[in-house]
């Protein structure tokens, strides 16, 4: 009669559980709306992430770095924002929180800074906003859920030409890597030996 070998089964089970728990979560979301009269749907880029940021004064804040791929827009490689939050907010069940963003001197600033400390639009490596249409005339961000390892919400831009973009996001605290490596928040890490 054959007997099962629990000593060999246990290591395989542990390995399977460890492998499953090491899967890097993928950011999800998209920007939808109109850009120059055309309907657009731009997927979120896999390098979107929530991370901790250390300020010069020693204070820590949460940074949500969002990047979208503006497919079909000639000459535009990336579209995104860096949302700097006040401290390290955490909420889930208490409900969504919305902050209005005001256009001032070529940028968007939070109307009230108890949750959102700063807002920086970007087009990849370049700070700023789509030109044209320029800085949105009206904008807001809604955070639905903030946990130490997760940020979820949406932001909406309304432009002077009547166009509106609504961008959703659901991002983890580590950069997604298609090769299965997991990087820490804020850009990942280099785990090879080519120093």
C-alpha cells in the first residue's frame, strides 16, 4: 500500500503559497473623455505607484505617482500627475474625500491642503499640462481609499475648450514589474549584481 509523504508535500505547499503571495499587484485605471474633440481612452501605465516621500524638513508624506499612456495623440508619450498628500492618510470605510484644484499661475493647487499638499501635472519627464489646451480651468481629485499599500480614486480635468478628462486609478505601493520582480515604492530596486 502506498502512503503519502507529508514531509515532501509540505515544502511544495509552502513554495506555492510563497510564490502566490509574491505576485506584484498591477495598477489599474484609465483616462477617458475628450481631447481636441476626439473621444479618448488612455490606459494607466504599469509604473504608476504609491510611495513615501521624505521632505527636507524630515516630515514624511504619501506620494501617488500616476502615469497614463495617451494612445493616438501625436507627439505625446506620457500624461500624468504627482499627488503629494499631507502626512500618511489612511481611510477605507469612512467614505471618499474630494479636493477641488484651482488654476493659479500655470499650475493646479489644492483649494484646501489638509489632505492634498501639492499637485503636479506632467507629460513624462516634463512638468506641466497638455499644451494646448493648457492648465485645466476646473479640476478635482477624489480619493476613495488610502491604505499603507494601496491608493484608489479619480481626478477630473475640465478645459476651457469644453473638453473633460476623468482619470481613475487603483495603484499599489510597489512598482509592477512584468518580469515578476517587486520593487519598493518610488521606483523599485536593482537586484542584479552588475554594480
